[in-house]
């Protein structure tokens, strides 16, 4: 979904793009990095050059009970190219 639900400060799309750029730079230097993120079109576009693993993550804390449960996320590894 959105990227700013867990903090009072926004981690917006510009910051997401900066994170993806840093991730790609570190991977290009041969560093092994792994991250998880929301499974959405924007995230998939940012990490399209890497193999994206789909996972479900449990979420038991939410102000809305109907929003608790498993959510789709992606795990991206810098050492596994697409």
C-alpha cells in the first residue's frame, strides 16, 4: 500500500526511489543487500533489474481489526539479477 503508515514522518515515493537507487549502487559494487518492501507496481518497477521474491508477512497489529492478517510483500536480493 502506502509507505508511510508506521511513522509520523513520511517515507514518500521520492525517498523510496532514493532507497532503490542506493540499493542498485551497492549491488553494482558487489555488496550483498537484501530488502523487503510493499508488493506494488511502484516497488516492482524500482527493482525490476533484480529477482523479486513474493512473500506473505503476518500483520497482527493494526488499528482496524479487518486489516490484520497476511499482506503481500517482496524480498529483493542485490546478488540475484533478473
